[in-house]
């Protein structure tokens, strides 16, 4: 027992010293944070609020809180909000924020007052906070940023602009880009939005394809290191191989909707169905993957659970993607979030296909115990280079910090169990940790010129 305690101290020390390659973040810029008056609601942009709604909190309270999170708020709302916390103290979402508030601000999240936390947030709202939290405190060597436009609503309009890519802090981040607007097309408004964004006219499917290719080339020139798609939130992940003729037929029908898209679905005026648009979307996804292959860029695909309090989970089963793995052998696929709850399915896919990998972004806070079970499963099932063990998946740096702490502890606990059972010795466990936390992602994404490595 004393021996294992000593091993545990050494393993945790080694793991804490390994810089993390964070494979997935949505962090707001430091400029945006600096321009805001931060209230305690700043700490709850997502995740924890989903648990609160799941526990019974009214969505109206959450909406009021979100509308005011970047300005001065009524203290009574904080008191009402605080009264629901007893229902979610046990969740990974709450734990991550609790760790962050305690370690970064010296406060207990479940006990601090509005005035206390407001003052600490105000004190922290200064230049260099992002670097301090990510580099100095979390020891995150580099984060892959999936930057979302703050003014947009709905997954169909989440698009990384060239301005976004030019403005990111290159010391902290490298970018991926989304092209879901091109793939997830289903209304005339989707077309008009792209026309306005790129100052083009679209009349035929070929115009749409050329617009996608132009946008892709522009982002390649901005040094994206991969592509991200989150269309599982709005449709099934099954992308069948369809003909250009079929895709063009549906594209033409969009124009016939006179601005309302597929208004005839089930006889309901104004109705929209991805089922009608699916062959067109499938065709566009296949074209996007050909572009990924041509440019040797990997693609990150959202699989498994959804953020929020809605969603058809069966749509995001990674098994739906098998035909893409078979057809696009030159494309590297990163199946995100461990596919939770499809942990065994995703393990089988990653074990089978050389071009398919799994990442644990979001997973350590989504289900801390589930993340450990998944890692145990995969370490006995998969080549170790195919597991990317951390992605913060947060909008605020404080959340990314708390998530990093949980991830390091989960990795340490699983490796210590393996040592105790005789699966690995201490030296091998440390080498595996380096692969999980840095080296695997570095090699998968082909990242170059990094000042700090985990080797």
C-alpha cells in the first residue's frame, strides 16, 4: 500500500508536468472578455445550466441568466439560481467549475456570494488572463480552436470567418474550420447567407460546390489544421453516396420553395425536413471529404451526446459513419467526445479502421466516471496512439482549466490501476500518459513548430 502511494505521487507529478494538447475548444477571445462587465453568471454559459434544467429549473430562468451574463445582474436572480445547486453538486459539470473557482479565485462555488465572486472576476479581467489560466495554471501547451461566431444562433450558421482565424492568439491556439453551412443546406435562406458572406451569386449546384471549394481554399491559406462538423445536432450521421443528378434535383427544388425551403413537408406550410434535403447534404459531405483528402486535413465529427436538453441521440451513433471510413481511406477521422454513450461501438470502429481515432473532448466533465471506464476499455482494446485524451470544449477559459484538472486525474487513476494490476510498469505508464495527453494529437493533426512538446 505504501509502495502504491509513492507510485501515485510520482505518476501524478509526471502527468501534471506533461503539457496538454487540447483537441477542442470554443473559447471566447480575451478581447471579448475584457470588453465585458463580468457577473457570476459569466461562469455558466453552458453545461451546468443544462444540468439545472434537467433537474427541474425553468428554462426561463436560464434564458434570463444568459441574457444578462455579460452585464450587471439582479442579485436576487443569483439567489434563485443558487437554490437549485443542491441538485447538481454531484455532476462533472459542477465539479469542473468548482475546481476552477476554488483554484483560480480562492472561493467555494457553493458558498460564495454574488459580491465575492463579482469582485474576483473583476480583478481577473485584465490582459494576460487567458495565457495565465491556460498556460501557467492548466499547463495546456496548445488548444485547437473551433471558433464560433458569437452573434449566430443555430448550428446551421456556425461558421468560422477569415477574420476569426486572423485574430486568434497563435501562441495559444491553432484553428479548425466548419463548413456545415455548405453541407447542411435545406432552405433558400442558407443560399442567400452564403451569397452575402462571399459576395457571390448562386443559381445552380455547381455554383454551390464552387463556393464550398473557394471557402475551403481560403481557410487552408489561413493554416487551419483540420475541419470540424457538428451536423449530428440536426440530422443523422449516415451520409449515403448519392449522385450529382439527385443532389441537383433537390437543390433546384429549394429554389422552387420561394424562400421557404421544403414547405410542402407533411402538408405543413413553412415546414423544413432534413429527410427531404438528405441526399443533397450527403452529396456535399462526400465532396467536403474529397477536399479533406486532397489537402491531407483530418476531420473532427461530433458523435454521441448533445449539449443542452434536447436532441435525437440515435442520430449521432458513430456506427452510421462506416461507409465514409471505407470510402475515404486517405482521410483521418477524429470521432469526438468518445461517442458517449456509444463507447463500445466507437472502440470497435477505432480498432478496425486505421484512419479512425477517438478523442475524449468534453467526456471528462460529461461523465467523469464514464470517462474512466471508457479509457480502461480502450487501453485494453486499442493501439495507444489512437486515443486523444483531452479537449476542454468550453466557452470560457476557467471551464477549460477545471476540465483539464479532471482529465489529468482520470488519466492518473486509470494508469495507476493498470500498474497495480500488473498491466504496465511505472515507466510504461508515464510514456502512455505522454501519448494520450500530447503526442497522439500532435501526430494526428500534423502540428509543426510547437515551442513545447510532451516528449
